[in-house]
C-alpha cells in the first residue's frame, strides 16, 4: 500500500505543477473530485474498467467518452488518459487524496478535525479557527464533530499535530501524576 501512496503522490505532484502553471489548482481539484466520487459510488463499474480483460485501447475509448460529460479540462482529461497508458488508473482515488493535501499546502491551507463533547456555538467555532490559524500561520478549514466520550473540552487534529484539550485527556494526565506520587 505504501508503494501505491508514493506513486499516487508523484502523479498528484506532477498534476499540481501543471495546474499551478495554468493557474487552475482549484478547478483541477474539483474535476478530480467529480471523478473520484463517481467511481467511489460505482465500485463495480470501476472494477470493470480496471479489468485485465479490457485492453488499454478499449479502456481509453471509455475514458474519452467520460471526459466531456464530467466537464474535464483538456489537461485533466489527458491526465486520465496518461493514467490509463501507464496502467495507474487504479491509483485514481489515492491521487485525488494526495492532490487535496498538496493543493492545500500550495494554497497555504490546513485542514483541521475538531471534536467536542457538545456542538460548539458559531462564535466559539470562529474563535477556535482564528486561534488555530494564528498558531499554524495558515488558513484553517475545520470540520467539526461531536464526541460525547470527551466529557468536555475540544480535541483538534491538524495533519500529524494533535491538540487535546479535552477533559478526558486532562483526567488522564492527572491520573499519571497521581501514580507518580
């Protein structure tokens, strides 16, 4: 799986460089998302498309027929055909995921997952996002979720950075300190 991820990252980086050159980072992201979501919702169709019984030329014909209905730009359409030519079409979902991360980095954006015991009020969400933005120096796109197991407080995951200000974590820290006494 690690090979697939590194290969996907290389292809995503190449596509990002092309998109940056053409000033189309966000448009390419949306095009890839449409493709990835479509095939994610139709796994049997995608499996048939990847079938070894289907030759590259037949697969290319099918892919060419998808380019216009999906509203793909010539660059993204050619990228899709390149994936077919290099037998990397099975990497499409991972390429999309890698492109998301790389395009966010290029745009100075970090994605955060915020968990709280109860839903946060809009003003609390805004203050938290502003504080995270200040701390990271990047724009923050936050996804909020409720996790009653936290008891209280919030837990924030930004990439590999975990900020745990939950009551549960504080109780765990107190327990550790008490054990040392």
